[in-house]
C-alpha cells in the first residue's frame, strides 16, 4: 500500500492558506490569525490531515522553509528605498537589536528568570527579539494609511533584525549559555567576522545569479533562479559556518538591487556620456528582467512564504502544551511586557530623537506606534528555540516563553493595529515622515 502522506500534507497546507485568505477577506482581519488558529486545530483534532510527524522531521522542515520565508521580503525591497533609508534600516536591524538584547540581558542582575545565567539571558532575548517577516506582512497588508516609507522600514527591519538575532544567538548566546563562560572580545570578533564573511559571500552569489538571469527572459525561469539562489546561499554559508540567513538575504537583495539599477538606467531619459567600469562589469545594457515580471516573481515568492510559515505553524502546534504554558505564565507575561517595552523605547529614536541624526528621519508619534506594534514574532523564534540542545536543563522554560511570546505578539500586536486602522484611522494613505 502506497503512502500518500506528502500529497495529503500539501492538500492540507494549501487548503488552509486558501480558506484563511478567503475568510480573512470576508472578516477584514489579518490572515495570520486564522493560519495560526487553523494550523493548531487541524494538527490537534484532524490528525488524518497531517500524516507526517512534523516534530520528528523538524530539521528538514527548517532547511526547506527558511529561504522561502525570507525571499519574498528581500525581493520587495527596491534599491532606491535602500539608498534612501539605509541608515534607518541599519539602526533598526543591527543597533536597535544589539541594544535590545543587551538591555534584556541586564535583567540578569535582578534575577527575573530564576536560575538562568547571563549567557542564557542573551540567548533568550536574542530568540524573542527576532521579528517574523511573514506575520508582519500578513498583518500590515490589510491596512491602508501606512506610508511607503514606513513599510520599507518595517520590511528592512524584519530582514536585518533576524540576521542580527541569529548571529547573536548562535555565536554569542548559545556558546555562552552552554559553557557557562565566554571570551567577550573573541566572541565579538567572531560575530563581526560572521557579519563580514556572510555579506561578502552574499554579494558574490548575488552577482553570479544576477549575471545568470541575463541569459534568459521568462518569468518562471527567473522565479526559479531566485529560489535556487536563496537555497544555494543558505546551504553554502551554513557549510562554511557563517550565517546562512544573512547570506541569503544579502544575495537576494544584491541581485534585486542590480536589476533595479539596470531597469532605472534603461528607463532614464538622460543617457550617460560614458559607462562606468561597474556598469560594464554588470553588462548593464542587457536587462535581467522587467518590472512586470518582477511583480509576478514577488507575488509568487510571497505565496511560497505563506506556505513555509504554515509548515512552521504546524510544528508550533506540536510544541504547544497548555499545561506547560500555564505553569510558565508569569515568565511569559514578563518576557512579553519587557520585549514590548524595549521595542517601544528603541523605536522612540524615530519618533522623538530622529532630528539628532540627519540620515535617520523622524516618523512622528503615529509612525512610532506602527513600528512598535509591527514587531510580531514567529517562525524564526520557533526555529531558534528548537536549536537549543535537549540536554539543557531550562529548555522547557525557553520553549514555553518563546511559544507564549510568539502567540501573544501575533494576536496582541495584530489586534492593536487592526483596531487602530479599523476604527480610528480611516483616511487615505498619507506620509508619516515629518520634515
């Protein structure tokens, strides 16, 4: 008798995505709410619809899902937006995350989570400061009135934030937590090495695939090329013991940026008198794709991201233990409150102190509010907490706190934004950046 488990799994995932989107459109709510609830209900009460043991194959699922989760957001960033908001994105993705983890780890002094070492605090906050690109996109795509600039900041943060959190977890927090000690200088240099090498590899892979895309001109081939690029970048970087997530993000963004430059040059009415060396190196006169095909590629990549997120949500459903969550309810609420407060304070730079740095534009009180509550957690937090060795005595605490924060952030943050945009902000989109 043949096993049709893979086919049944595909039917379940696609059906959940389709019906969640349809119901979300009718109810005017973010589809991620329904995806999260639906995945839990199906996994718990309709076992026949999920014939594959998701927990047993978790590592395989991670490797399959990670490139798909990040690819859509990376493709959506336009080169002109990156240039305009580079310092703001860098602040959100690197400086704010590093400061947030440092502030969170300082709670060790007050013994907020009894028994945890300082290294464990670093790991716990690295895990729970990572935002989720799919959850954020699902929630914000429902609302009008969010300026393009704010969306760029949120998308840029959701990508870079994750890369920073992963490096902080794997190269600082986890070794420190498991060994009980760490050489701070060596760890910092190792993290910087990982940043530099990952970015370098990503740029090289991005250039190679950008040039490959000049060889053909059909949207399906280009979509598959981006998917191959994402997987290749991730696997190669992990094999070289650097950050696979940062490498694949840089690779996709680099390829997309060079494509954007080619398209802008081809559409420009001002022709340069002489092509630069870099333009010649990129064979700028040969366009890799078009804006129309890029739109198709982005939409398809976004759908693949939703499918990957649902697979991770099924694993989350396997990890949910309500008795354990109730036992750790105080720790969950403390972590949720602290991470929300830290995020609000880090985003205050844009609301109240932006003018102190000309390259980081202030967004006003409303922009600060949106940035604060767009910090939904999701797939990456679940992936990171799973990576903690089973032998670690406080792994149950880490899992319960992380699952609780993921669920609370999606529903609480999402509900706050939904309430605001549904009942209090009904005017058309306007610029949130102030002069």
